[in-house]
């Protein structure tokens, strides 16, 4: 993320964030719009500009590519720890991978970035932006890096691995995902994901360390704080209360989706897929095998089980601790 200094901005087409996304057709435009919607939950849209790289890279001629590449040396690229370690270990390092920090640096030059914010894994790329700005006679940007926040499974958050917490999630789901993080990650979430002042953060962590604050209680406070930052205090309060009622007291959510099946019976694997509680037959079978599927509060013992819907009553299907669907036969 870059911030342009007001006195140093250039004018580019489509600087209005909404129009910028709307002008892009196809999958790229839709993805950009989704990312923008999440970004503007924490960034003031009225003071933001959103640019597409195509504004400067579309029609980029070969001579321009060569001039850009000439701004960096191989020795500079080898300053990247990952590049160096792969080269030293004999692993393949493709030329196109070396282009990424160069292209990101050019972005900073084109928007005349005053500040660039990124994760610690982006430090090298951000510093390349400083180098390119300096060589072009521009004032180098200030680089601010922040530690990476691990996902609920302890790995680096990633949409591709499904361990992220999207900013667009409804408050109850935000609370549920934060509550699933291991206790060992709790200090990182207190430091990096709350708006609490330093005194409160340190006090909470001291209480956690000396045992006067139970990890679950602190985790619920952190989950509510994160949900409040995204959805407001009222929504966060409702979400934390529902979590306690459903998952601590064994109750059910207020709003359970319903699914109508046009048959008198259906196999449990097919039902889990139809209800969106599993993405594949193998995942559905695994859920059942692990004892994670309940029907009307009874554990489904076998993935060959058949669910009877002939008598018109609603059946409550539950997968894991947090996912519920009411199932009935189509009238």
C-alpha cells in the first residue's frame, strides 16, 4: 500500500476508486472491486485513490523495459534473502521472479509514493522503490513494515490456503474465526489486530502470562474488538454474545439457513455437499469419519448413512462446532 504526498501527486486516469473498478471488465475488475470493498473498511475512501498498473504498463515498450531493468544490478537482486538462498542451494530461480520487485518499485515511482506500507516479507521490494525513486531524482519514500499475522492454523494467512479472516466477513464469522486461533498466537493478535492503547495491551498480556486472565476470555475480547473495528460495537456485541450462547452453552444460532430437498431421503455425503458444509465428497466423508457431523443432535456414525425426510419434519444438520443448516423435504 502506498500513500502519495499531496504536493507530489501526478494525475492518472480513473483515480476515483469506484470508477476505477467499474472501468475494468472481466475477472480482474471484479477481483479489484472485492479487494477495494475490504480495503475501505479500514481506509477512508473519500481520501483514497486507486490505480491500476495498466495505467503505466499498458503499451510498455521493450526499450522502456530495458531502461527500467538497467536501474538495478544483479548484486542488488541477490540482496533478497530468498533469492540468494535459492541460488546458493542450486534451486531454480527464474528471471521473471526477479522482475517482481522491479515492477513494484516502478509503481512507487509512478504514483510518487511518499510512504509505502507492507508486511515484513515485502521489505526488499519496498526498498527497491526507494532506490528507483532516488535514481530518478525523486525523494525516496518512507518504508513502514509490519509483522505478518498468522492465520488460525498458525501459518501465514493466505486466501489460497483458506486460513485468512476476510475483512468482509459478517461479525459472527469474524468472532468464530478469531476464537479458533491457538492460544500461542493470542499475544500477536493483541499487539497487531486490536485498537487498544499500549497500556491496555501490556496489561492484558501480563494478566495472560501470570494466569489471572484465561486465554479464552481474552480471546473473546480480542474477537469482539476486531469485529467492532469492522462492523461496529453493536454488531460485535451481538456476535460475541451469540458465540457464548451457541458454542460455550451448546445453543443454536438465531439465524440458521434452510435447505429444501426434493426427495424423501438423501445420503449424508450428498446432503453435506448440497448444504455447502463440504466442498468435496472426500471432505464430507472425512467430516463424518471424524465424528464432526450431527443430525438432530446425534452424531452421524457412518458416511453411508441415509437421512429420512419423508415425514415433513425439519432436520437440524451440524458440521463441526459452528455450521448449521435446517433441512426439510420440498413441499
